[in-house]
C-alpha cells in the first residue's frame, strides 16, 4: 500500500478570494518578464501590482456563518456581532475606494462635455484632467491616438499621399494659367465673384455652392451651418429633405429636459432658422398698402394712428396671412411684416412714395404666398414688384433667461467715422440684465450694424448688474418704456442690397489668423477697411397665452454672415455656467407645445401646408403600424368600446377629418385591414396615386381663426362654413395623457323623457339595449361626477373604509344570501363601464382630433393641441345660456386604439 502524501498548503492571499481562485478570469502573472509585449506602456509587473492593489482596496471582508450557528442553534449575541463586523467592513471599503480615486478622468467630466473618444484620447477631456488621463492610459496600456498612427505606415500609402498633394498643387497652377491665357491680369484674378442678380417677380436660384458639395444639393439646400450641425445633430435623410432644406431634427445629446429648464429657469438655446423664407415687396406706398390688405391685414388699427410706428419701421407685425378663394377666405400661414423707414414727405406725395416691406414666412407656405403676391401685384397701378430673398437673408432664434446676455457678448457695434455711436445699439446695450425678451413691448425692433465676431474671438463675459441692484432695475424699466417711443431716423441697412453684398464678403479665417499672429497673444483685432459691417434686424417676440411672459430673440442678417455669429454664440461663456445650447425641429415643437401654442404647419390642418403635413404623417404612421408584428400592433377592428361597439372610430392612424366633416372619402383611401402580409409596404407609384385623391377629399377643409369663430358665437349669427376647423388647447382635468390622433368627444346631451298627461304612473327611462349599442342614460352625469373639485378629488386613500365588527358582517352576508337573485344572464363585459371608467360617447358626439399631445413638464399634467369642427364646437357652446359656464367646454379625450377616455377642457387659441 503506497504511503499517503501530505496535503499541499494553499497559497496565502485574500481569504475572501481563496474559494474563487479557479473561476477568476485574471490569471496570476508569469514569473518571467518575457511574457509582456510592451514594457514601456506600463504592462509589466509594476502595472500588475497596481491592479492587484486596486482589487485589494475594493475587497470587503466577511465572516463565515458558523460563528453564530452551532449545532443548529443560533447564538444571537454572536450573530449581532457578525453583522456589526460586516457593516464596519463595508464602511471601511467605501472609504478606501473613495480615497483611492478609482474613477477615471473621462468619467469626471460633466455630462455635456463627454466625448466618445475620451476613453482612448486624452485630448478629448478638459485641460485640467489631461495629465491625469494620460497617466491612467499609460498604466492601463490603453491604445492611444498619436501622430504616428495618423501618418502613412507603408511606403505605398506614403507615395499615394504625396502624389495627391502634388496633384492639388498642379490643379491650382493650371487654373491660374488658364485665367492668364484668357487675357486677365493679376488684379482681375484677385477680384471675387460679381454680385448675384435678384430677379423681380421670379423665383431665385440656389446660392453658389462649392464644387465638392454641389452634387449633394441637387434636390435640397444646405443651411449656412449645415457642416456644423451635421457633426452634432440628427439631420433629415439625404433623400427626404424637409421643405427643400436639410434641417437638423434634434441634437445627438439628450436635450428634452434641458430644453424645458432653459425656457423657464436658466440658460439659452439657439436655432439656425435660415430656412425661413423672406419675400421683399417694393413699390409705391399706396400699392404696397393695397397688397397687404388683400393678404388679410385689414384691421383698422393697422392703418390708423396707433400703428404709425409699425408703418414707420419701428415695430414688426406678426399674424396670419389669408387669401380669397371662391368667395371664402382661407388662411395661408403665420408671417412677420417689417417696413423699411423712409423720409418724411407731405401727405400729397406720401401715397406715391417708394416703400419696401419684408414678409418673413414659413417655407412650407412660401410657394403659395409667392404666387398669391404675384397675382396681387399685377392688379395694382402703379405696379409694385416682389423679390425672392430666401438665400439672401438668414436668421437665428434665441430663447432663455440668458439669451440677452449671450447676444450682448457676441454682437459688438460697428463704429464708423460718421456716426460713432448708434442709438439703436445703445438702447440694446442698456438691456443688460433682461431675463426675458417677452417683457419688451409687443413688436419691438432694433436695427444696427455689428462687426465680425471673429475679430474678438473667443467671446468674453459681459458685465451684468446684480440682481438686488434697485437702481439697475429702475434703469432697465426706463429703457423698456423708452422703446415704445423710439423712432427710426435712417433706413435699415438690411434692406440695402449693396450693404448685404458687402457684408457677405467677409475675410477668410486664414487672413484673420495672419493678422492675429502679428499682435500680442490674447488681444482682439480692430476692424479695418477689409472688415465690412454686418447689417441686422433684432426682433423681440412674445409667445405666451398666460401672464408669465415667454419671448424669443430673432436675428435677421445676410445669409453668409450666419456662420461666424453662430460659432461665436455657441462658445459664449454664460454667467450661469456653460454655453448656449442648440436645438432642432423637435425642440421647436417641444417649446411651442409647452407655451400652449399651435405649431405650424402640424397643428393647423386647415391650411394647405397643414394638409400636406397631415398626409405625410399618415403615411409615416401607417408604415410604422405595418412594420410591427401582428401580435404587438393594435387590431383596430376588434377594439371594444363598450356597450357592444366594436372597431375604432375612423382610421386609427389618421386624424380622420373626412369622417368628422362628412367629406367624400375616395374609394382607394386607407383602410385598417389586417389581412395583409407582414412587412408589406406600399410602392411609390401606389402612394403617388393615392395622394391626389386624398388631397381632393381635404381640399374643401379650411382653417378658422379665433376672432372669426367668436364672431359666430351669437345665436342670431349664421353657422360657420361646414368644413372649417378651429385650433384649441386641451388640458386634462385629472389623469391621462393624450397622444397624436386621439379622438375628442363632447359630453352626450340629455334627452328629455316624453311624459303623457293621461298616464296615471309617470314614465321612466327604458333600460338601454345592448344589442343596439345604447349608452347609459346617466352617462353625462357620470362624466360630470369625475370633474375634480375641492369636495371630490377622486384620490383613493388606504384605510378609509370603516372597520366592521363580526355581527355586522354576518348580517351583510345573510342579506346577500337571502336577497333576490341577480340578473340572468349576466350582462356582457364593458356594458356599463370599463374597469370603473365611464363609457366614451358615440360617434355622433365626435368633435375633433388631437394633433399634438404629451405630458407638459411646465404644468405637470397632460396637455394637447387639437383641431375641432367649428360647427360642432359652436353647437356645444350654444347648448348653454352662458358661454362662460364651467361645463360648456368639457370634453372626453380617448387615444386611438384605447377604450378608456379622460375628462378634459378645451379653450380657443
């Protein structure tokens, strides 16, 4: 029998890790150093020792359970002692980990400054952390980026790079040689391109595009900041431009909650709104006035003494443009109208005085407005003319409490020898400390010229008055009140074509760097003759439906001057911390929704642009529904609405205005059939065939403004047009969040019971018939009972039911057993209510649809923007003697594909 060998001793180490030595992924380091490939980058034994020290710091000591459990009995004193030991060990481990600074350098960067390459490139973190990041990457043997990795590694790649560089030089020499051979001298070669020609009463051509970007803009136009946005935002697909522009949709960073905080708390957010179209109208004052009146500017106040400052160019007007079509007035789009100041003349020659007007309009309605203006100017004598200035004038929008500070830090006045101080800019400079441009008078406008912001780049913070400085607050109020009386004495330079062309010829960044290199570091550049002034218009708009103001700064400037101001604006250091944010189209819709205002064109489906948007969204929603598996998507036909009603009202993915307004629906319209194959999509030819028919069905639909709807409210007045819509703001009175395409119902009317005078017993309400889908007779009362009040809050609290003794419970059980039997057969489910919720009204009570709905972070509840039938909304108001009755505007909102409704109230916008 062989002798037994002695057991081998276990290696000493951490007792908590002794049982896991076999399953540990990180093996022990080799005894020899030859196994390490790179000793210089910290992958040798010193690096392994550092990693092992980190693991020992993170380890938590524990105690085995047998110290408290002996022979199946628990020793309470030992058990409590073991717990205290483990708690102390946990606390000690947390203290050691915190002291050892186990977090990496790129993990200590704020959320907004984090970069994807920061884990392997120390240059992507702030300067204060670069030394630490470089040391950590060397210790962990992280593959870093250096200049050697970017250079050609092989001889072939090096030769190809040198050949490409030499070919570029040869191409430049060939172009210069070709110009010289044509007879041009050196002075001719250095001259830039001629001023672009703006044709009158015709659409303008696209701006001059660089050769390498020309093929990408055949079917669309890039914004001046396209290359800047393309690296930081999600853009529209290349083959699906929006309104013939490549528009940023939303930043790649999460900005939903920051957008809400910026609007109401602190910060600033900017948008490149250069896709907004500008149309110039010029001619005799009387002719221009008649054209504007034909576009819907028919209010007497606009042409009286009250609007004298607007006609003098000291204010801007914002409203809805309209056009006449077949004895009806149709809305076009919201627009801003600005007059160019002119010299004062006598009353006799005032009607013939030459005037200029800018009309700033949404691009979705540009073609409709341009054609309407072209038709109107042909009927005027003397005939005015219009100009397409879409690619001549760009714009930037800015919101937030710190928006005024950012503009003051970026926009510096251009001081010429003739006029050393512009009065308009001095008024703007005195607005330091203004937190919201909505506090300014309605229609405020400032016009001045600024210098190239690249001359004093990077921008520096401006001195702001303290918040508790009463003198500064009084001075600010005096400046705001003085804006109501300030008069413009000179024409706006932005209306001058020569001034716009000179401003677009800004010096290159290379020439500015050469000039900056000649001076001491850290100093700005003084404007020279090569630095032209940048003319601009600064508009302050107010957008709010309540007492809390909410305004926007709009900068109108030449198209090619947008990018320099945009880059300086994005790098301005705010006094509250950080830099201004930038937003996309989704952020514009978010802010407009929180303000309780409709977004054009999505929330105005009665306009031509709104109809086109609705038709496009229908196709998008249907394709999204088709892509979903049958087991997950909504089955519209089997939707149970209660009381025996089956199927969705109308088409589920549509705001079915054809059903609401009794329009003729085409035979090839969308249906909700679910028998198609999974993933089957319509072809482009089929979609193009369906679109004209859908447009024909909606062509009679029109938008009704709030003043026009109010004029129909008296009972003696006529009804509005049958296919008219009104825009409303819908607020939930309790729970519930409305989404797009949600159905809006009015409360069902109470039908009086016919009582015979000869009957001895009074008549009663007959029970509702479930086979016919009759609703309960007290359905209106059920919905009114859910209206929140001080006495009825509908909040369920635990422990409110009374505690019954045994004798009382026995009596209740006996009554239940001995009492009369219940109804048989049992009523079908969802016949009286749906899980405690009242049933939704019938299809005849449908009054509209929700175009935009979500949770409003400002109000802390559900909110929506809806389009209601003008006739049905007017009938609902006329039910009550007093239109201001609390129940006059109550409605029920039900999301598409759901059978539960929520009580809400609608108000006109």
